[in-house]
C-alpha cells in the first residue's frame, strides 16, 4: 500500500474547516508506483474541495500492523477495499 503525506488548501468552507486554511493529509493508495498516481491523487483531492496540493513524502506500508494510529488504520483498511482513502488533520497549519 502506498502512503502519501502532504498539505493542501481548502477552497471552500465546510461544516468543520474554514476556506483558505492549509491542512496536512495522509493518503493511502492500492495503486503503485507513486509517480503514476499523481494525477489521480490531485483529482481525488480537488473533487473534495482541496487545491494547492504539496506532496511532502511517500512510501510503502506492507501491513496495517505497522500503523499505530487508529484513524490511519481505518484509512488503510478503507483503501484496501476502495483503492484510495484520505485523512485530513482538522487543525490548520500555521
């Protein structure tokens, strides 16, 4: 499973986050390699209201047991079923 870490800017207000704020995200993707996923990653985030996307790092996780955070574990399992899953930190970057 590919894991991608980055930041993105919210382009519209929603019930929890303010427009224009920048947040860190983690994305899991069943498809590899990373370079071939860039367009799909951008489209996935943009359809959910995110833009100005910066990828900070990426890597491969072979087993959900290597993930210690429960939210990330849930995202990993969702990506196993659906192909992609994203978590967004609800605290904006400063």
